[in-house]
């Protein structure tokens, strides 16, 4: 039997391979689900031992969830506590999604340009109305006012 034991340290995301030894899938499953390796105590020791390190474990209160295991026997996953990994297909947008996105951005850009243009035109109309109002109320159109009106209506800055 060929078994792979991948032990994930949740805090670091680091996965280490634990030697399975000569055993059976049933024994492996029992050991890691209900037996001596079902909690973090022995898992922490194994995780450090896998790289020749001494575990810092000193008999702290028993916990679970800090070390998660995935065991594969002869190609079959018999135990998987690891969080699901995002598949490459989940991250890559489809051609249709890319087309939709580009279309969306183009439409949004056109809307923004149109809105800016409308705002510019509205501002010019407002300036023209102010200039005309001044001429009307003063009844003595100065050259300054006429120049301003002319510039405004032409759109010169
Ligand atoms: Zn324990």
C-alpha cells in the first residue's frame, strides 16, 4: 500500500509529509480520526518531526483544528480535513466573462464621457444666462460683458 499523509499547519499554511509506515487504510483512518493522532498533540509532534525538529509541545491542553490532515491511499483520498483549494478554473474568467467585462467597462466609459460633456455644456449655458442677465439688468452692455458672452457661447476657455 502506498499512502501519503499531508499535515497542514493552519497557522502557517505549511504542509509537511508524514511517513505512513507499513499499515492499512483502515488503521490509518482510525489512527487519525479517533486514535492517537486525532488531536493536535501528536499532530504537532509529527509535523515538527517530519523536518527533524523538536516539537515545542509541552503537554498543553488538548486541542483540535490547528493541524489538518489529508490522507491518500493508492490514489484514493480516504481522509481530507484540508480546506478546499481554489481550482484554476475558478480563478480564470471565461471568454464570455471577459467579453462582458470589456463591454461593461466600455459602456461605463461612454456614459462617463457623455456625462462630462453634458456637464460642460450645462456650465456654459449657465454662464451665458448669467452674462445675458447682467446685460439686461444693467441695460448698459459693457464691452466686457459682450466679450464674455461671446467667449462663453463659442466655448473658448
Ligand atoms: Zn491531544
